[in-house]
C-alpha cells in the first residue's frame, strides 16, 4: 500500500531534474577566466557580451568564492538605475540535440526585499530582433536572500536547432519591493549534447546535527517532496517527528528523543528519488552520534586576536579572531555568540573539524583574509579595543566556552602594540584562561591567521594545584583561592565543610577563585575544615582531595594587637621590619589594618595598609611586616620559620628615632611606639642590625624599660616569632619577681637583661629599687622614691651607675616600699650575673 502510494505520487512530481553524468560535447563557461571590463558590443569573455561590465563589485562583474564549490562566478547587481543584460553566442548546428543548462542563485544585498527578476529571449543576430522575453520562475524565484545553487534548463526553440549561430539574451531586472535588490549569481553554463542521469542517489554520510537531529548528505539533489516524508527514515524503530530539506542534497531528520553521545546507530533510508526520478536503493547507513552543538568549555578556543592591524603590512588591515578546534569531534557553530565589552555577534552556519583553524572577520573585509585559511564573515563585528578588551565565546544559550582578555601591557611595549602584531595563545590545549600567556606573534607576517601560532608551545607549566587560601568574607560567605587555575565546571557538591556548614551556592569568580554562599551562619573563632574533591587542573587531571582550615575572626580591640618588635637600623642591604603580636586566645581579623608614622603636627602619616582581605592572626601569633621577606629570612636564619608579610613599602622610620603607629581599619590608633637608639642595651657597641624587642605585652610601649635589644644568641632579631627578651610567665603570689635571676649582660650565655616586676594590692605606694654587690656596695639605682602603680617593671642590664659592665657574681636587689599610711615593706632578692667561660 505504502509503495503504491509513493509510485502514484512520483508521477505528478514536476521534472526539475539535475543532470549528474558527464557532458559529452558542449560549449561550457565556468567563469574562472578573468573578465575584460568591456561592454556591448565588445566581448568580456569569448562569445559573451554585457551591457555594462565592470572590474568592481557593481553592474556585471566577476565574483570570487561565490561560485559552485567556492569557485568564481558571474554576478549581476540590478539597481534602480540599472538592469543587467547578457548576450551569449551559441552554435546549435554543431550538436545533434543540444540542451542548455546553468546554475544560479541569489545572495543577499543589503536589507531591502526586492528580488532579481530573470528573463530570457532568443535572436539570430546580436544587433537584431529578439523574441518576447520569458521569465524564469516567478517574482519569488530569486529573492534578496542567500540561496543555494539550483540548476536551470532552457529549451532551445525548434526553429533555431539547425542554425549555425544563435544568441541567447538574459535580462536581470530590478524587482518590485522596497530597498535594495538581490545579487544574482550564475555558474557552470553548458550548451550541447548531454547524457541524462540514470543513476540512483546514494547516502554519502550521516552525522549528528543537534541533540536529537541527524544530518544526512546525499550524493545529488533529491526530490523536495519525497525527501521530507518521515516514513522514509527509521532509527531504532522510530521515525522522525520532522524532516527538513536543508538544501538540494542535505536533509535534517529530527527525532522525539535525545540521541546518546558516542553511541553507534544504524539509520534506514528508503524510497527517495533524485530529480530525474531515480530511486535510492533501500539503505542503512551507520554512524557514531555526537551532538555537534554540544561544545564543552575550551573545546573551541580563541587562539589568536588582531585588535590593532595596520596598513602597508604583509597581513591585510583587518581585525580578526582565530578559533581553534581543540575537541574530539566535529562542531556546528551556528548560533554561537562572539562578544566583547561592547557588542555581541551571532555566528552563522559552519562546521569545523578537530584540529582546524577558523578565521572570523568583519563581513565587509573577510574576503581579504581568504588566502590565509578558512574564513567566516561576521555581520555585526564586535570591534576590538586597542587599549584592552575581553572577548567571550559562548553557546546559543549563553553557556561559557572560552574567553580571553588583553591590555596594552599584553604586547610588552609600544613597538608591538602599535606595530600591527597579533596576540597569540601558546597552548590551545590548556583548559583554563589563556589571558596571562598571550604573547605578540613572532611570525614574519606579524600574525598567523589560519595556521599554527608562531609561539605554539604545548608545555605550559603550572604551580602544583592546592588551596592557597580560604577565608570568610562574612559569616555567610567564603572565598576560596587556588594556587593555579582550575576548570570552571565545579559544583557545590565538590565542597564540604566541617563542622557542617550548608552551602547554598557556588560561584566561580575567576579561574583561581570560587565563592561559597552559605545557608547557615558561621560561628566566630570556630575552626572549620574545608575539603574540595573532584577538582581538575588545566590539563584535565583530577587532583584528589584538597583541604584547608579557616575561621571567622574577631575585629581586634585596643591591647589585643600590639607593636612587639621593631628593626629601624638594619645592616646594609637588609630590610627594616615591624612585628605585631596577637595577645589574646582569639583569632583576630587584620583586614585593612595599617602602619604609619607621625608627622610634624603629631598626626599619623604615610599610611601603609598591610591587612589584606581574609588575613587572620592566630591566637598568640606573631607577624613581621617587611619589604623583602627572603632578605629578612637570610639576615636572621633562626627566624626562617617565622610568620612574615611582604608589602611594597613601609612608612619612614628614621635610624635616629621616630614613631611607629599601628592603626585599626577605621583609622583609630591601636598603639604607638616612640623609639630611639638609647633604648638599646648600653653594652652594645654597634646597634646596626639589632632590633628592639618588647619585654612585656602587659606593660605600655611608653615605658622605656619595656624595650630591650634582641639577644645575640637569637641573631639580634626575632622577626615573626617569640621575642628573645620576652617576659611571659604568669605573675606568682610574690610581690616582687625577678626573671631571670641568672643572666649574662653580654648575651653570650643567655638573656642579656633581667626584669624586676612588682604587683601590689593597691595604688599609692612609693618605691626605691637598688642593686648592691655581695659586699654591700651600691651598684645601681633603678628607681628612687618613684610613685608606683598596682603593677610595673624595671630592668637591669648588668651595668653600674657609670654604665660599666659589672663583674660576674652575686648581687642583691633591695626594694623598699612605702605607703602614705606609714606602712613599709622591704624585699631582698639575689641576682646572679654570669659570663661566658
């Protein structure tokens, strides 16, 4: 029944059949020879005449790349003041049964809707009378749109068949409508004896067209009615829901369900004739399905850009963007979006194979790049900015495929920036953002459109992938920074946090940064562990489990973050530093904290913000702030494991003396320290390279006895770690404490000073603190009738009242305390001055 129906339908199909077999003997014109800009009655090709033939793209002219299979062709552009007319001299007497055929199409010209109207007529003489013109088709035959070539036959009237010479006139007229008219293209003109096509069409190939469609290529033009019957196609017992004749020999069959990627399919095709009525033999074509519109991230790469071309160079003065197919199967790029900071262009139909390059260029200039490779013209070209731009490639639905950004510094200098050089990607197989690797072309043409880049290098080196840092932006948001780029196909399921914090959203900020929006609130000072799994680096390698601890810190208050050590007179070539300390058991937020000095009006000056976003100082932690971390570590090797922060510059801290200011994020002064050389140990002959260390974190910076030179045993400075002169034992029940009670003033056998601390039950006491030798001789007076606070400290450097070093041996501290009510307390404590043996 089905076959009977098809046979009946075939009888009523119009006969527009294409002749596919070779021509035995004929007059042929393929328009590959150059046109002579000669108009009627002169020939522009042998036996061909035109009423106005030009060398430019106007009137009647030769066109490149628009003929069949990309060849040359004849073009006619009718306008309101010009209708084209072509005369062709034919010799029918040479042939037994001559036939005339040619191929024609239109291409869109401007935005008007006028068609080209084509008429033909016959005459015996070039300057004689011609028959009444006959229109080919109707007014819709040649619309102002981009057509595929179609074949046309014109029958030679019987009375002319025996003539030795006859002329065919073709009139291409300006059609009705508004605006511009279509451009008419002719190719492969043939007149002579032709063998008719008696061969059946064949299926050349089948492949994916989109997620549920198959693209079928026939060997020749197929019947436009039979070819769109769904029952003619079958895929796994399923007929398509629709069939479209894409062009003369191309069919798109769309199925209800999505097809499986990488699956092997068999497509059965039957009962489809060509235009001569020759039926396809029932065929099953096999193919492996891939969706050519499913383009993964970095599978299609922005491989080269020419933002600033120049005239009078080897390359045309044309902006271009080169794409490279780094994937594994063919892509169909129709609908992809190419955009920059200012505009978006949509790409038209084009198929690109793995390993191929495709040059994108403005529509009106694309032909200038045709000799360099495959070119796709872009109608609304996103003009690239010379000063810097960001170029995006995304799918029709806006899914990211690739991006590249550049600035004036990318060229590395004005010679390249202004010299007409392209910017090239060294490794198109690198799966992350290539912007940082962009380099000016070193090719002699200053660019390599359509071929491998001049700087191609597949061995991009990366830092080992790890979590560089992770911190709370606030109680409901975390920023995670990786050491090197990662693929942007992360999901919140790749991240876990313990103790449990719910992750609502994962956002990719850049190729190294991700942002986690939390569904629950983090607790202050709670240490969390963040674990990332299933991440891939820029070569597709899975990294395994990565983890890091993070904490939501507190904003520091006065006394919680202190100035703890200062090096203001470094050795030649070494940097200065300021060390701060967290005196609490809390995690402190250092974001936007700054160092400064004091100007002549007593106001903080030369602010240097050192606290970066997410910076936290651990409980009882130290941080040495300097301008050259490595140099500082080299100068003080015992501190190599200390905690350091490098910033571009420090405020001015003069060698003779000055003031160090620590500022909170709001500009409030956290602490100041006024220093000078006199605070150093009196026995030091040279203070260069020796830091001043704070002895007690409880005592104020204004107390001169709270500062001392760092110990020589500890390299004379302790940046980023515990001070050599630190006094950090808890005060015991005794009113007077000495720490240590044995010390070496020269610092060769231990601490170079001893501290005498007191703690009283009330204020208002007056005290005198003196050092005596074992023989009872007064050696040094530390305080004489000094009003005391409830607690305080004095230091002894092992020198007498004249500043001379005392001998090693036993000494006695005598502390006499008086209060206004008449109470008196006297304390005696032994101190041992040691020396190196």
